[in-house]
């Protein structure tokens, strides 16, 4: 019996040892499971962060300019600028040619020339009578009748006919801006 007791005691000791090992292993497994859960949460956080970074990178990549695109744009700008400079040179050369070219005199119409010749032949040549008066420079929108009326309102007793006689080369329907017209004043004799 003592053998049986010693076997029972030995079996109890082995069982206790196994139970202690089981508890130790069980505690270690619990620790490992806790660590594994913590690591899993960290992996999930890192995965989410990585996904956000990839999304941001793809968004930025869509908005950014690649160096090759920038080079192409710079080349096009240089090409356009060169064409602009070439056009500028051509225009300046044409302007120089125009500036150096003599301005041709307009040819008088045959009818006007004949009328002037017949007038000269029919009118007796009278020496021009020196008159006193005012010189007027034609402005934009002026007409001969408006100019005469303005002088009349300022007390000068003048008519369109008097102005035409004093200025034989003036044509009332074709006054030019800057053209000088003599306005006679009979009161200034």
C-alpha cells in the first residue's frame, strides 16, 4: 500500500505540476492574445493611415505638373515669343520702307482742272486786295458756315462769300483739320 500511496502522491505531484504548467501556459497565451490584439489594432491604424496617404498622393499627383510637361510648355512659350519677335521685325521693316518711300502727289481730276482753267480765262485777273482780318485753323467737325457764324456772333461783319473770295483755294465742302483760313474783317481797314 505504501506503493500505492507513493504512486498516488507521485500522481498528485505530477498532476499539480501539469496544472501549474497549464496555468502558466494559459497565462502566457492570454498575454500573447492581448499583445496580438494590440498589434492588430496598430496594424489596422497603420493600414488606415497608409490608405489616406495613398489617396492624398494620388490627388496631389493629379494636380501637380510633371517636369516633362513643364519643359514642353516652356518650349512652346519660347517658340511663340520667337514668332512674335519675327513678326515685330517684319512690321518694323515694312514701316521703315513706308517711311522712306516718297508720298505721291494726288493727280487732279480732269474736270476740276478744266473748270479752273476756264475760270481763270473768263475772270479778269485782279491783283489781290490786301485785307485785314483773322487767321482761323479748322478743327474737327467745323463747317465754313459755322465758322462764319461764330465770327458774326463775335461782332465781325463777314459772310461766307467774303471768306471764299479771300481764300480762293478753299473748298467749303472739303475742309481739312489743321487747314488755315483767312477771315476778313471789313471794320479793320
